[in-house]
């Protein structure tokens, strides 16, 4: 049983989490480069939020949104 858990440890430490070790070492050299993944995710989230708000405004302009509290059957 001990070897099973050591195999899981080896899988994560030696293979799956290796890129994070590289990012940790890179952060000491250049903070901006090490955080590019975070910036990419933040940009994707901002674009998705703007798209969502635009779609909500389109539905509101067409009067297709349901503002009634009984719009869902579980709220009746």
C-alpha cells in the first residue's frame, strides 16, 4: 500500500507539477513573464464578462428577459 501512495506522489511531483517548479524559478528572474498565465486567464474572464453583459442588454432591449419572480417553477 505504501508503494501505491509513493507512486501517486511520484506522478504529481515528478511529472504533473513540474511546470509549476519552472514558473517558480522564473518568477525570481522576471515577475511579468512568470504571471503570463494569470494575465491570460484574467483577459479571458474580462472578455467573457463583457460578452455576457452585451447579451443581457440585447435580451433586455428585445423585452425577452423574464423579470417575474415566478419565471422558474421552483419559485412558485
